[in-house]
C-alpha cells in the first residue's frame, strides 16, 4: 500500500519551445487507501500530473516520492507494478470475457474472476449472458455497451491486485446509470487500494476523500468534496 507525493514539481513540454509550465510548483500527497480526484478544465494539467505520478515522465524540478522515498529506477519498477491504469476508452480483445480477463492475469482462479466482477458491478450482467464468462465479445461476438466494457476493464484492473488504481476519465463517456455503477465499484474498493481519478464531472467525485482542482498548471483548490467553493 503506497502513498505518492509531489514536492515542488514543475514540468514543461519542450516540443513547441514554450516557456510556460504545464505544471508549476505542484505539492500534493495522495494518501494510501483513499480516493483522490483531479478535476479541472481541459488543458489544466491533469494528464501531465498523472503521467508524473505514474512515473511515465519525470519532473523538470521537484520530486515525486513513493512512501516518502524519491522515485528512482529501482522503485519506479515497483510503482509501475503497483498501478492499474484504466483509460477513458478501454481496450478489449476479440475474445471471450474470460479470455479478456485471463490474458492479462493468467494465473487467476474462477473464484477470483467472479470476485473481481462483483467488485466492478459486472457480475450480474455477465451471469445473465447466454454463455456467461465464455461469451465472445467484439467483432465476432456480442456488442457490449460502453458501461459494460468499462466494468469488464475495471474487473481486469482489479484482478492485477494493484495497490494503486488510476481511472482516467473512466466515466465521462457513460450515462448516469453506468456512472453510478462505477461509483459503487469505487466505493467498494476504497479502503482496499489507493484510488486516483481524473474527472470532469463533479457528480463522479462525490465520494472522493480529496478533490484537487487544477487550473493552468497549478492547484487552485484542495479539500473534501463538500468544502469546495
Ligand atoms: P488536461 O489533462 O487537464 O486536459 P494536460 O495535462 O493534457 O491537461 O495539458 C496541460 C498543458 O500541457 C496544456 O497546455 C497542453 O496543451 C500541454 N500539453 C499536453 N501534452 C502536451 C504535449 N505532448 N506536448 C506539448 N504540450 C502538451
Ligand atoms: P472502439 O469501438 O471504441 O473504437 P476499438 O476499435 O479500439 O474500440 O476496439 C478495441 C477492441 O474492443 C476491439 O477488439 C473491438 O473489437 C472491441 N470492441 C469494440 N467495441 C466493442 C463493443 N461495443 N463491445 C465489445 N467489444 C468491442
């Protein structure tokens, strides 16, 4: 279980020769086993910050720390292993649901699969499919709704048994019912792993322990959802 911290972090993209910072003096602690949400308009720096937190980029100045220890090549590996990342547009193979889950985590028992599906609010609809876990999805199988796909991908992320789960706009393309299902899943996972979400709808982050509002590369607000102005 791991806490991630940014200390005086600055980051600039150099492609365009720009002098402006995508992130400027970011200080934030992401506590273990809590849910932290990042919000802010497009271009605020959310993705840039998440990339730094996941060790995909390095700050130009400042430090990213993992359990109080600065990220180095050694603990970068353990950070990557500890993280499951769920993108906005999740990828599923043209295969059965079971294969989609097992391809990423081969040594998984039937019981673990159903547990993960339960956690991601997917167990019920999978159980009701004509061939259950063996139902083919994708081009030669059935079409899943966006919410169903997202819940299968979430189950796959959970099966990796991460200590940090990053959901990148995972509900922004979903309707309110599916969004609520993902939220229930997050509520069940809170306390078992560190959850980081990027969101642009406030409805998604009501259950966040910490909401971080970014604007033009800076943190302009930080607190519990109810305290936000
Ligand atoms: P958000 O995720 O909140 O939409 P980003 O982190 O993607 O914000 O972007 C922060 C700033 O960095 C923006 O000004 C954006 O244009 C810029 N930026 C993002 N990615 C790149 C990149 N690969 N090259 C150059 N500039 C980038
Ligand atoms: P998209 O349809 O969002 O563009 P991609 O083309 O990236 O998705 O597809 C990624 C994988 O997910 C492919 O194997 C595709 O067959 C499968 N896939 C795409 N849409 C669905 C869906 N609605 N239900 C099940 N599988 C899908």
